[in-house]
C-alpha cells in the first residue's frame, strides 16, 4: 500500500543518506519517496495510478514497471546527465518498492520478461499484517530520525 511504501522508502532513504553522507537532503528525499510509490502507477487502484489511468491500460500491474529494467534506464539517464544524487535516490526509492513487494503474496518478478522467477512472501496487500508492518516501519522511522537529529 501507498503508506507502507512511503514508510519503508523513507527508512531506506535515511539510511542511504547517512551511509553516503548525502547533503542534498530535501532533493534526495523528494526523488526517493516519489520513486518508492512510482511503480504502482501501473495499478489504477493505487493513489498514483488513479491519476494516470492510461498507464495501467498500457502496462499490467507488477509487470515491466516492477522490474529492475526501469531502474537501469532511469539511472543511466541520470548518470549520463551527471545527476548522481538523483540516480542514487532513484535506486533507493524504486529499489525499496521492489524489495518490499517481494514480501507480498502476489510477489514480483524482478527480471520480467527475461525470467519467470517470481519472488513472493507472506504479506497480503491491505491486510492486518501489512498494517502492523506499516506501524513497525513508522516507529522505526521515528526512532531512527530521532537518533539522527539528536
């Protein structure tokens, strides 16, 4: 769900910014959080997909937009344009989305259409278990943010 992807994307972003000593905090967070929800643009029931319904008619949900290939293309463009911070933010946000979708029962295929390997987990999207995961992630976000700030 939207909020779970944002909570996880935020946590991963905080960790990456700290590890790589990124100073452009607002830019990095904006790009990373945008890309933490972006892959669901292919789902017309998602918050971002409702605004761009044409995309879900072109791409099926958890198809090509839920693979590593869009990340590679976007990052290559950003690196070529020498937008290194943006490239890292794209990897962070998009990667966090794919990673956490791998824990859902629907799962994802990171290498579609090259491979049929599907990775799936135990979390049903929108379930009580996902709500608990969201609350845990939110708590960790707040604790980690408090640790960084104080």
